[in-house]
C-alpha cells in the first residue's frame, strides 16, 4: 500500500480545508510582504518585481527537480508566487499605466491561455496530474498568473469599484462561499471549481492584506507591514507543522478527485 501511494503521489498537496486556510494566509502574506519591499523599504515596483521573480524562478526550479512532495518547499513557492504577483500587478497597473481593468484583462487572457495549452497537451488541468516536469511548468505558470490576476482584481474592486478593502474582502468571501455551495450541491466540474476558488482566494488575501497595512485615511489599519508579514509567516509555518500535509494522489478520473 505504501509503495502504491509513493508511486502515484503527485508533487502538490491534497486539496483539503487545511490547504485553503494556508493558501489564504499565503496570499495575505504575499500582499503585505510585497508592499514591505516596494513601499516600506522603498525599492519600487520594478526592483521588487525583479527580486521576487528571481526567488520564484529558483523555487520553481527546485520544486521541479525534487522527486516528491515537500510541504515547506511547496508553500515557500506559493508565497513567492503571491509576492511576485503583488509586485507584478502593481507594476503593470501603476507603473505601466494600463490600469486595473487593463491589467486584469491581460492577466485573465494569459491565465486562460495557459490552462488551455495545459489541457491541449495533457487532456486535463487537474492538480492530480502534477507529476512530470512539463505538467509542473504548466501548473506553476497557471498559479503565478492566477496570483497576479487576483491582486489586480482585488485592487480594482477595492479602489476603482469604490468598495474599500473591507467591502472587497466581503465580496470575494461571498463569491468563495458560492463556489463551496456549488461544490457540494451541484455537478459542476470539480477541476473548474478548484481553479475558480484558487483565483478568488488571491483577491481575498490581497484585500485583507491591504486592510491591515494601508493608512487609516485610505480605509486600512496602518499596521506595520514587516510586523504583519512576520506574524502571518509564523502562522503559516505553525499550520504546516500542525495540519496534515500529504501529497495528492493521481487518479484515473481527475475530475472526480477535485
């Protein structure tokens, strides 16, 4: 039995409640951590994006060459993707001047193109197929585009939409609740629902992160970005140690596994 599990294990975690809790915290850390470097440390969006892109590339390469699922490595790569997503979205929206709408549209197109190519080559975009280097490249590209898209969507709704950070967080939390309801009470594709939920957790974390560290006059709590980042990072490490971390298992019917 143990040999069967090892042979059929993927290199990503099983999608459980613990997975989603850590994922939301990771997206919040991505927001506060990215803002710490670009704003508090005054690196700017371009330098911050270059820094986190370099870290992300190294971690993704390490993840790909690893022979099995390593929780610490996986979640470090997720945090790197969320932090890069924060700085990249801010750079595109603000420094390049394409705005939240333009940035969100571009990133959505890139994400859909990545998922489309993944499906074209593999016949599935289920995380239960993440085992080979080619699938891992598709997986991490989709993850990175979804994280960046989520940042742009969160900023767009909170700022341009006029809902503020709390209002934006409520909207995205409600949307996630609808996805959960669809999972339990409809026959919609589990794979599609996974990716919708994965995208929505990013703007939820982004708006919560902005609420924590933005100035009071902008609707935030004006907490210290480095301190908030350290507290969230500590919580993530504690949850990784406490909650069961097991690899997802490949199945003959990926759709049902989600």
